[in-house]
C-alpha cells in the first residue's frame, strides 16, 4: 500500500510540476541548409541541435535538413521570414540582398587571415549586422566561420588578374566579388551550391570562388585542378531564425537556446582552423595543385580591389576602415 501511494504521489508531482514542460517538448524547429552534413556548416548545425536539446532539457528540439532538402539556398531567407522553416544559415553574402552592409565580408583582398576574420565576425561589426536582421522579421543568432575564400580553377592558377580573363567563374551572390571579376574580364555565374559540381563537369563554369572547407566535402576537387590562396573574402554563415518561432519559447528555453548558440559559435571557431588545414590536405591528396601569391602578385590584386573598396557605400567604407585597423 505504501509503495502504491509513493508511486501515485510521484506521478502527481510529475504531472503538476512538469505538465508545461511536457507540452513544450513538442516544440520542434526545422533547420534547413544546403551544405553536406560533413561540411563545417553541417557539423555546426548538428552541434547546435545537440546543445539546444541539452540546455532546454529536451523541451526544444532542432531537426536539421542538410543538402537543400527543404528549400534551395536562394530561397532560405524568404522561407525563414515566412515561417516555412524556423532556422537558416545561408552564406553571409545572401544577406546582402536585404542589407548591403553584409558585403563587408566579400571585399576582395581586404582581410589578411582567417584569425583576423574571426575577430571581426564575433566583434561589433558581426553583432551589428545580426541585430539589423530584426528589421526583416528574423532574429540574428550567430555568424559561423567557414574559412578564407580562394580562387579555384580547372586550368592555370589564378595568380594574376590576366589568368582569369575570359573565364566563367561561379560565385555566391556578392556584388564586390562580381565587380572584381568584371574588372578583369571574367564572367561571374551565380547558382546554388548543389548545382556547381555538374556545372563544372559540363563546362558551364570553369572556376569557383569559394572556401577549401566547402570545396573538399562537396567533392569539387574532382572537377577542379588548382587552388590559389588569394583572399577574395572570408566565408561564413549568418545563422538566423524566424522571430515568431523564437517567441514560441519560454524565457527559460530562450536562455538555454542562446547558451547553445554561444557554445556552438565557439566550437565552430575552434574547428574552423583545423578544418581549413584538413580540407586543403584532402584537396591536395586528391590531386589539386595549391598556389600562393608572391608579394608582387598580391599587390597587383590589391591595386584593383582598392577601386572596389572606394565605391562601397558609406557604412561599408567605415567597416573597411575598422577591418584595416585590426590587421
């Protein structure tokens, strides 16, 4: 009899004290992205899902859909604003369509190292950009790093502007990089990352401006032959969520959620430097030839880039100055 009473009392306490939590456990957030699950974005998304479940005691769960399963890259921002998906992490350049300030990350030859870029991502510039997403119906959460943006080609290395003249180069939507390609006589091609492999294979494109950390797991090394370490920008992903989805969480859940966001950002930064090295090694083992610019070659590129920096909007120019101070 005593045993039965203890069980009944325990059940009553559970129902009385955890009824709200049990109902809240049904909150499932859809996280859509286009990267392979093995890429740094895919692994960062999985880490976020793991930590959110941990720090909300299982009351909030994230379902991750990699590889563009739910929406194509070009539709992610609109889908999140409409609430078709809850969380997105598009390439930062895609946010330029709603706020040109995001072009700061793709000013050719501006950044000098991944380490410098990480500080900018996590500093006032990155935080300010995320906060401005509030005006678009999104809650900016974090910026994940993906490494330096380099020039990949199917033929000779892109050591000088002349080497890319006449080439068809795929680039994520980015006005500064597209302008740079136009200045040197190359054609920029914009298409979802999931279509790039076939485009390279069929000759629709013969070059890509991207990160080694994306190129390696996407197997683009199978259809490209050279990589030139010239910093066309710094790759990253703007993690954001639908504001209505955010509002569905209790204050306690939001606190646990943001703790997970912060720890995932730190994990991403720790992994990225290691990932850059591992990705370049994988590409080299696959037969890709890797080249570095000489000081003279970099100066030639910088000379062209300065015209693009000078044509940037006032707010971007101010950020360019801040980035230069951090070098």
